């Protein structure tokens, strides 16, 4: 349930920032997402926006005991247009 709610909030917040989130996967340990990043937004800015907004939402909603915070790190990879469907299928199949 919590993972589904987190997927939804990430999708909604991405829309408000004109980030096209093609697919995302959330579990207790990590998130995977395939996004089209707008040209005016850096990877670092996108991660700050998504991690910050989701942390705020989780804490305001009291969804976990104590204060929630994402880990400091992240990884980002570029994907060629010809591999988008394969990557989306991989993420969806998690």
C-alpha cells in the first residue's frame, strides 16, 4: 500500500515540474524510475525535488514511525531511445 502511494505521489509531483515519469518502482529499500528530463533541469535538481517532496509527504502523512529521510546517494543513467521500452519493462517487472 505504501509503495503504491509513493509511486503515485512521485508521478504527481513530477507532473507539476514537467518531468515526464514513464514508469517508477518503489520498495522499502530503493526507487527506480525512467524519466524524460526537461532540458532546463539538471539530474541533481530533479533528484532534490523528487526526494524532498516525497520525504515531506511521507512525514506529513505520518506513514512511517519516526522521521523519514532518503539516503544521500543516487545513481542516474542515460538510456538511448531504442532501449526505452526494454528499460521500462525491466523496471515494471521488479
